[in-house]
C-alpha cells in the first residue's frame, strides 16, 4: 500500500522512534497505519453510534429473544431470498420468510405461542435456507450460532441449535485483578483426562483447576474453545465463532469453569482464532450467502495455502462488526479476561508469512506487503481496559507491544516463539556438553525494550506428533522403565530430570516478562500429542494428559511437578518477571551461567561432570 503521498504526521510516533532508532526510516508507514485506525474509529462513531454499540452485534444479529418473540437477523448480501427453517416450523420453506434491507441484512420475527412461550424450543434444530445469486437453494447454519452439535454417527456436518436455557448460569465471582506477573497454564479441555476420550468442561473444573491453583499459576489459557468440526485441528479450523465447542459440554458448563477459576483467583484467557476460518460451507461461514467474497477476500488473497482455509477481509464494515462483536461476546457473556490471538503473522502481512524468512531487517516489516487493515486489537481495550492480549507472531514485528496511541499495535505481550524452537533444536542436534551457553543466553535475552514477551520452553507446538515433549527428548524410552523410585536411577534419567528443571528455570528467569507452560509438561509428560485421526486408527492414546503419573507417589514425575510449583511460588514472592535482569557470567569452559533478577542471584551449572567449590562470582551485593 503506497504511503508516499502522506505528508502530514497524524500521530506523535516520536516515543516509538526514541525507543528504537531503526524505526525512523519507517515513520510514514507508522503514521499511515495509525491514520487508518483513526479512520475506522471515526467511521464507526459516525455511522454506528460508537464502538460500544458496534461491537454488540451478537445482541441484534443471530437469534435473540426479544419482547413478544424471537428475532433473527443475518447479513447475507449475495442471497436473493432467505427463510428461517427448523424443527419449530416443520422445515417448511415458506413458513418464516425473511426481508432484506439496503445493507444486505435479512430479518424475520417469530412470535411467541399463545401461552407466551417461545415458538422455537431450547436446543431445537434451526437453519437459514437461501436462494443464491445463481438461483441455487442453499442451507447454512446461522453465522452467529451460539450452540452447534455434531451427531457423528449420522453425519460429520454440525447442526445449529437454538440456545435459550431455562436456567442460565449465574456468575458468583468477580474477575480477579490482572496479575503483575503472568504465569500461564496453557490447557486443552478435551485432552485433560488420563483416559482415552474427549474430556469435558465439568471434568476440567473439578479435577484440573485445583492442580493449576496448587502449582502457583495465576492464568489459564484455554485452547480449542471456538467450535471446530475437526478435533485434530487443535481448534484452529473454526466454523462457528460464537459457539463454545459442544464436544466438551454445554455453554453453561464453560461459564461454570471460568467462574470457578475466578473464585480461585485465576484469570482465564481465550485462544482466539481470527486469522482465518475453516473452509467448511455447510456448517461454516465460507460461501455463506453463495458467494466467495462475503466474509473473505476474493481470489488468492482470500485463501491460506498452507492452512487450506479462508482469510478474512478486515477492511469490510460487516466483517469487522462480526469479529469485534465476537471478541466482545466472549468477554461479556463468558467473562473471559483476555485473549491469546493465534496466527497474528498471517493477519499482519499480505503474504501471511508463507515462504518468508524474517531476519530482523526492518524493511521486512514496513513495506507494501503489510496488511494495514488488521490493526483492531485496541478496540476491545477501550471497552474492557482490564483485559490481557497476547500476540502469537513469528515475524517479530517491532511496535507489536507498544500502545496504539503511540502508533503501536497495542498488544500487552507477544509470545517468545524463538525460545522453544531453540531448545528443541539443541536437543535434536547436540549433546548438552556441546551447548553454546552464550548463544542460549543471547536467545533468551534478545527482545525489544518496552515490548514484554511471554517466555516458554515448550508449548503444544513442540509436543505435536512428529516431535516430542522436552522430557521425552531428554530421556526418551528410559522413561518407560526407570521413572519409578523402585528402579535404578540411570544416568539418562538423572541428567534428564536435572536438565528439565534447569532449562525451564533458566528460560523462566531470563526469557521474558511472563511465563507459559503447556498442560502436563510441568511434570515431564512423556511421548507426544496426537489427536484421533485416520492415520492413527482414530486412537485417543496420545490425546490425553496422564496426570495419573504425577499422582503415583512411587514415580519420579512428582519431583518435576514439585519443582514447577517451587518456581512459581518463588516468582510470586520475588516478582522477578516485573524487573530488569543482568547477566554477569557466561563461562563456556566451566558451563556456568550467572545472572541477577528480582533481588535474586541465579547460578546455573550445566557442566555434566564437574561440581565447583568456592567459585567466585561478582554481584551487586557486598558481603556475600
């Protein structure tokens, strides 16, 4: 997008440039990016009555109970005719026709029965049937569906259900204050049971929340909540954006989970997928009104080649309403405390990061290939100032974590994605006595000033099939026979457990301003993660978290679990994630790393064959 004609500076980006002089040649780009953002704000204020009203689309679109009946509204500009059909009207095409306004929005009203009850029963099936531009009769699930279910024995296609529970869940607890130090437990409800099955919101509430609280985490990041037909997609092929996944239970069960977490002092973040949408037509929003370009870009710009999915047109008024209202819905209706935005790299660049190796050269970030229409994160902050937003961005774009009023993108944190990749690379290619400690420390500390990051040694990405957990890379098959206290403590198990602790604490201590752990890795979960699919005989064996291993007091997993708890309670006491750090020693020969942070002195001995006595190091403290 050309920016050469922009003469006037529209935002004082001096603070950005003062912090990072490399941004100076790209001032016009930063100005223009902010200018586009302000244009959107002004347009919404003028045409929609403000951001607050604009982001409450879920109150007026989809099916909503109103005085005297149920109103259904749907944006489908490409359709020539539209009808609401379902169990309630015997699926008769002409029973409930819809009318279309000048903006492509269809509407119908279903009056209550004579006894005053809604004509559409709770959990009954519904669809919108349309006549497309080319006179085809098409069936779709309402785009704003709040509950959809799958009867896999009949069809893999989901059914929309009218969700109007007679006894809606009532929240009991206030959301806790956002912690100064984020200690995040990344979790997936479906795999939370040791049993080979899809687990539930109820099971997670009763069995996993107490574990998370005991360990000392203060934040839960829930994956795979937005409905996705393909379980093995890990939740990243969304079809129904407003529907919590029904395979885990009812929406009310999810509300209870979040409310219970709040009562324990835990905040809960949603792993939100707005970077793309599933290709599904019958139960998704792809080709919703019979056209290819309703919610998405037309042509190659609207398709992600690697993900085989559709890419949103963030520059369209109604698309922006849909996505921003979706965020507001999860915050308002379910009391989530913020978001981890998946696939931000795809949103930021027109090339979506495909075939692009980011080297850190600033020309890679601020060019015509940057999709300036994707800057919308700040809208939710204005409405919900106490939420947390985290960006999953592999490119490392500067200004990602700076405030929008300075010309930044406005995220609170970005994921430090290079850290786990570096650890896995080391474990694959070198023995630990070959590790370059200076390079490890550089990787852990190489982040931009004033742009906080979430550090982690491994997440779900590293555990997926084709790879292994950190513990399994360190100890591999010996974990099957020598993790019992009754068995010999072999050199591999002994060294592996020590390195598991050291890698995590070193990363925790130096890697960022927050910490993240994927469920089960705190106790050294063995093997890998693989969802049931045709390639593994639809097995659940690797789609579970074996908490039974840490509960068995004869097994050594308990030592890793208790070390994890000790780390978090130490951070809670000293708050090092909120402080500066100083690395005072990197001795390659002795394999010693020393640094100071949070009024603590960290000393790591990575030497596999030597211990040291009377080892002298310099510190900021006298008399030690």
